[in-house]
C-alpha cells in the first residue's frame, strides 16, 4: 500500500494519501480524476513518489473497509499520469522483494537521469545540510564539492534504488569515502570514539580534527543501504556509517573500525525542507554555485 502521492513525475514534494489531501490537490480535475458512470465508479490516479509510476488511489471514502486510504500501482500506463516503467516499479520500495545489492547495481540510462541531476543542482545546499546533520560532521564545502564530483563521475544517479526521496543520502553513499582529516563540527559520540581509539588524533579549539603524527587517514564510509516496510506500510530506509582508520594500512579488512552508526533516512523532513516557501528559505549560494559548476547550468 503506497501511502503518499504526488501529481506529476517532476514534482519534488509528495503528500499523505488522505481524503482531505486528495480533495485539496486533485478534486475532480483531469487527468487525475476519472468520472465513472456512477459515483462509486469514480477513480483517482496520482504518481508514486518512489518510482514515478501511476497509482490508483483507493479507499478514500469507503468507511466500511478495513483498509485506510492508499495507492496501488496500476501496473499499466494511465493517460496523463506519471510514466509507466515496469523495471522502476519492480524496484519501488513497495514492491521490492530483496534488499539493494552492491553499489554498482545500475539501471540503464533514461530520461530520469536529467530530472535527478536537476534536482541535485537546485537543492544541493539542502542536501548538504541534511548530510551534515545525519553524518554527524559539518564537512566543509570543499569536501561537499569532492563528494558531488565523485558521485557525478561515477554516475551515482544510475544506482537502481535512487529516487527523489532518498537523494541526499544516496549522494554520500555513492561517492568516494569522506576524508575526515581537518574537518570540524563532529557529533559528540564520534569525537569521543576518535579520541578514545586514535592516539594521534586531536581536536583544535575550532573543533577541527588534527594529528600529532605525520599521517592521519580517517574516512567515513556509508554502506549497507537497506529498505524495509514497517508493519504500518511506512518505508524505512537506512545505511550504516563506518569510520575507519587507514593511517597504517590500505586494506579495509585490516583498517581499525573507529566508530559505527546507523542513519535512518527522514524522507519527509527533507521534503519539507525542499518545500520551504522562498520568502522563508535560507539558501547557501556557495554550495549552489559548486553544484552548477559540477553538474552544468540548467
Ligand atoms: Zn512505486
């Protein structure tokens, strides 16, 4: 049961499927509303925010049903609504039968690429804001630039499980590991792990990670992207974070693990950030400029 909808493929914000939201946003307008010969045959359609396929909105009015309002993939094209793409539908979190595979599990190039890249270009400052909070380190704009560059060069937008809702986390997931040397603004628990386990590490007055040894190579690497449906049919998506010490070895199996955590994606929070009205939004022009330099002008 899909629990959120949007109107158009290119929409970056979605809504709960409820009678009120559907009445406010679709009402009896085409192409989303299709009148039946009798009122009970009326149908509402919308777009699944995870896979952009058409969904039919069900159980909006019937009170005698045990099912709450929800969407169900139509499994075929619906005139004017979304874009039917079976392979994307099979990878929709609501249809997924197995966990995401390796990071190089890619889909063929398609018209979706441009929409994803445009989204990153327009929202890169908010993506970075989300990641700085969730990763527990206020990495610099230069680090953000390297992250985006490697994501783009590795065609991270082709990862089979990327979509508008999980975009921020999929950027760091598919980029080169983040080098923590000289970064600052660490969450307390990360700082404590580093202080406890890396004897040459120290933090200066600004909270910047420094080293008393000539060489310190601490990297933060996301892994194990996981997608689950909870018992209420909400999508729970997460990844692990590992901070490892590569100062003495390049071998991942021998590099000491300094800290680990699990990041659970708050898709709705990111969407609310994207939906901030322009007069209340605080944008970071430097980060937006970095994104334009790497991804190109619209
Ligand atoms: Zn879907």
